[in-house]
């Protein structure tokens, strides 16, 4: 009797356990089917951000939305609170299918230095004084753990199609495009909506805003490069405030209160005279809206106003005549620059911010400063190119210490630097990185001092002969002009094409 009771008890327990297990299995299946993010919660989709997800007990039917980074960018706040960002061409940490994981893998809070080890050394990585050192086995290179953005504030992700998106403002998007040196390669607006594609140094951007649907941003890292063949340093420095200012057409002198001036946009064909207007930017049309949107204070900024001239013969004889591109193809705009405005343009040339990469730039700023500086730059161009080539040939070890590949330094880098400067114009971020690093070999001053020279103002007062020595001060001034020549026009009115918020997939 006791044995029968025991058997019955165990049978009852077994049936109950099987029933509960079946119910739990069905509940889990139902829970998964009810979860809109069921296939976007793993590391395959979220990359390293899978560790930031909030867990929930099995018995709770509803699961919380996965979380992603809160991405913000402003003139004063930088990108996610950092004004200085170290950008890499390729991702240096695990990425997921979500595009924002790829972006955060090419933007870093700290410098990445590729220190190439002898062939027999193992690939290791160690952190030294805030610099992540990557030692590579021979010519091979592998993604490793890099400075993480895991400390960023989080926000719930939004499901769109097959991906989980974070939400960004249009100001943040424009800042990210400028930071990565983006240029528009395709744009179409029609009855079906808006689409645009941007190529950048760190990857490809695509924006789609279908009629009646949300605007979605996509980003993909380059597939045309590989770490095993990349001869450049792992990362380079970009400043958020300077990227925004150059896109908005504003140059700010390093010393507060000295000079802060905005440029006019490209004009129709005709004759124009340039007038400096104190605190005139609030009355300007065009980039002031972008500058405001980015957190700038337009009421603090002077403006170079282009006034239409009906009788060019009435212009003062001491005005400088410049030929600029106009809004109409194959037609020019003629600008007359009075002496006072010439002094201001020279000061603005001296205050061009230093950058190791070309700018996504306001085209009015680029047009005026290139036309103003062209004759002087051409006079010193060959001397600049020769000094840069000599710098590389004489000091290869210093470039190796900065992360350049040794064979590339000795076999190719000198000629690339020389040819790039002599070309006078171009569209290669790699060439700009070569030229700017070669120029820094001659510079022993503080990095902050790179943002202001005296060369252009001195040339206006007393022009130097073409065979004058290229001193470090002259070298830096001419190199900044070279970066200007190789910078990319960027539509500062892009915000008209975008809603205030976009999904970043």
C-alpha cells in the first residue's frame, strides 16, 4: 500500500512537472512572438552594447525595449560631451548589424596608435596613459578592444524594419557628417520623398525619408580598405567646434574677443564689393540658421557682406579684384575687396584652424579665401612641397613613432606629399593626412599655437620673394591653405531636407 502511494505521488509530481514545463515553454514562445525586438537583442545585432541590456524575469510576458546610446552633438558640448574625437578609418571593436554600432567603432575618446611590431612579436594591446597602443604581428592587424562608449547615457531603441534604431537630431547628424568629412554624392527629392548619399573618410552614409514615413539614417564602414594593408596611423584628432564652424562658414581667432567672422554664400554672376559688418551675422541669410541650430551665438559674430555693384568703375582703385565661382555654371562673380577688408581676410587666413584632415566646408568661405590666397600660395608652392618631402626623408623614425608604416614612409610618402602640394587641388583625405603630418615634423611649439600664424598679414604688408626660406611659421600657414584647397564643399542648408529627429539604424 505504501509502495503504491509512493508511485502515485511520483507520477503526480512528474505529470505536474511536465505540465509546468510545457506551460513555461509555451509562455516563452508566446513571449518571444510578442516581442517586436525578438531578433535584434543579441550581440549579432547590438555588438558590444548587448552587455548594456536590461534583463527581465522569465515569468514577465512583456520585455523592456533594448537600449542604445543617446547620441548628441553641439558646438559647445562636443560629440557626447567630448570636443576632441579621435577618428579611425576602420572599426576597432566588435560591431553589430545596427549601423550606430559601426559609427561608435570609428569614433574614439582616446588616441589609437598603431605601433607595428617585428614579425615574431605576438599581437598585443595595452593601455598606457590614456593612449591605446596596438602592436601588430608583421603586416597583420586585427580588431581589438578599444576605448568604449559604454558609459554614454542610454535610451530605448525604436524598431524600424529589421533593425533597432536610436534617435538623433538633425543637428547631431550634420555634426557627424562634418566630423567624418562627408560630401554629397547623390541627392533626390520628389513625390516619393527624399534620398541622399554621402561619402566620408570613415564610411558611407545614406538618408531616406519616404513620404509619410520616418526619416532613417544608415552608416556603413568602408569595405575598400583592410587593416592588413592600411599604412596610416590608426586614428587622428578632430575638434567638434572647429568642424561645425567651418561648415557654417565662421572663423574664430584663438584669443577671445579679437575676431569672430562669418562669410557670405556663393553669389550670382555680377560685380560685388565686400563689406565688413560688425555683429552683422544675425542679419545674414543662409548659414546663420545652421549656426544657431548647432548652439552658436550669431549675435557675437561679424559678417562679410557682399553688396551688389551696378557700376564697377566707381570702386576705389586700391580695392583688390578677385574672380570667384558663381551660382551659375561657367560664369564668374567678380569681388572687389577694399583695403580694410583685405586686412580682415589676411587675419582670417592666419586664424584658419589646424586640422589633419580636410574640411566639409562652407563654399562661400572656401571661394573667398582661396581666391585671396592663390597668388601667394602659388609663389611658395614649390618651396613648400620640397620642404615637406625633405622632412619625410630626413625624419622617418619620428613618423614611425606616430604610427606610419616604415616601408611606406621611405618608398612612397615623400613623393605623395610633394605631388599633392603641387597639384593645387584634390579630394583625398589620405593625402591631407600625409602633408599635415609631414608639416608637423618642423613644428616644436604648442599644438594650440597652430591655430594662428602671422604669415598672411605679413605678406599683405611686405610680400616675401619666392625663394624666401620656409620657416616653421610659414610652413604651418601654407599647410593650412593646402588643407583649404583640398576641402570639400558642404551644403550648409542641408537642414531644409531633414526633419528635426531621425532614426539612426
